C-alpha cells in the first residue's frame, strides 16, 4: 500500500493500524508510489497548495486506474482529483485551482460550514467510472480541525523531541527575557489575567492529555500542561516562581523529548502508538519499560527526579502571588500522575498480548544518559540552579519584589 505524503497531508495517524495487515509505505516521489496493490490519497489541510505537488503523480494515478488497481482518495485527497477547487471566499486560499480532472465535479469552498446530507443517483459517468452509473449514493460534509495534536501526530518522533525541547520553551522564555523586563508596568496591569490563563492552560492541557488515545497526543497536551505551570511561575513575579519556571523548562525538555524518542522506537516495533493496543510489553522488553517508567515519573514530579525541583519552586512562587490559582495549577500536577501512569499501565503491565524486542545497541546508551540526567537534575538541583538564580533575582528586582 502506497500512501502519498504531500506537504499538508492529514489523517496519516489513521493508517497506523494497517501495519498489522499490510505493508504501508509513504510515497514522496512518483517512483515511491509505483508497484503497490493500493494507492491512497489521504486528506489535506490545504488542498490548493498540495495540488502542484500532486500533479507529478498524475501519470502514476492513471496507471493504477488503467490496471484496475484501487485508488482510495480521502476528503482533501478526493477534492484534488476533481475538475477544480473554487475558493471565492478565501476560506483556505482565494482563487480557482484546476484539479487533476479525474473526478467529474467541482469543489466549492464555503466559509460557513454546515452538515448536509444529500442522496444522488449517479449518471453520465464515463471511462473508469462508467460502472457507477445508476448507483444511489449519500454524501455529507463535516468540518473539523485541530492544530496542536496534528502537528505531533503527523511529525516524526525525532522532530517532535526537538520541538518539545526547544519550540515549546520559546514563549515562556520570551516573557521572562524580553516582554516582562521591557514593560514591567504593563505586565503589572495584566498579571492577574496572565496568571489565570497559565493556570487554566495547565489544567486544560492535563484534562486533554488524560483523554488522549495515542502517545503523541498525550505528550502534546502534557507538554502544554507543563508549559502552563512554568508560565505560572514566571508570571508570579517572584524569585522562586521565575527560578522554578526556568528549571521546569529545562527539565521538561529532557523527559518529554526522551519520551517522544522512546515511543518512536516503540512505533518501529509495533507500528502503532495507540495506548493500550498492545499490553504487557514489560515482559518481553523490561529495559524499555524501566526507561518509560523513569521518564513518566520525572514528568509527574516524583521527588528525586528532574521534574520535582522546578514544579515545587514554581508552585511556591505562584502561591505567594495567588494561593487559589496555585492550588488550581496543582490539580494539573495530580492529573499528570493519573494520565501518565494509566498510559504506562495499559502499555507495559497487564496481561501480555504482544512481545517486542527490548532496547538494543545505542538505545541502551540513550537510556543510560536519560536516566543519569533525570537523577542528577533531581538530586543535585543546586548545581543547575546556581546559574539561573541571578536571572531570577534580577526579574524580581525589576518588579519590585527583590532586594
């Protein structure tokens, strides 16, 4: 099965389960798409921008149809096979974009999204679609979009480890390094609102992480929750809060990035990241289970591991600024234990229904380095905080809270 991997492809996570019954491969060039039994055009978040990329595959698609091989086009993939995409309202990109012309209809983009059911009896079709004449079909439209989880679901685990280690930290650090020092009076006017939004982000992210069905989505929202806690510390305007927030930024980069890399290796073995799809993996892969447990416990803030010092100092500083918002954010810390340990239990404990290969070769080096970093940051936080303390003191002095 060849799945076309155009630049704005969507729905790619829906094909994970097919790894059990087929050999899916992602085609980035026409040559990659040749020779499969099934050609799949997944959804697209921006069909107009993916059309130029897809045109190079038109000869390949025609060869599939002429050979009688199935071609499955989903949502935006089917739109690009039409005669044209008409976007007069600028819903995605204003203009009229000629499609590949393989399906006898035009797509009209509307800003107002509704769900309408229509029953149509097909007629007037020719060529490979002639056999569908007279068929009664029912169609409907449903519009749904998500930004955060899509970025994680469709990215490679190695890229996500980098994003979690850097991209998520930029916003909170920018407030600490630039926004607050440059405009302390303006910050003071909206500090209460920022504290409230940070606490809500932490709690809401934890709630969504608990409802996640796969590890990429869980870690995406877990990262959001932890950045909410870090922001709460920075917005508290206290030395302890700023110190804890910065430390939490560094610590979360270690354990969250490590978890993405770990589950990337697990995906290579099982071809799925669905939580609970395979259980009892600790029996065949005890090393992988031990590493996952260490990383999860660091994420929930277990004393002695890297997550605890940052969370403790952050909540301490937040308590000085707003006790009730600190208590609200603390609920996200409790929730992190619930979703992290539940996911761990469903995957590595319970009755085994699949055996996988344990850590091997350089993976053991990655595991040892991760555990060592988690322990050092948890047991000797003073060594790392020594360099951050002058920065936190300077922020507190700017806001009138330091000596």
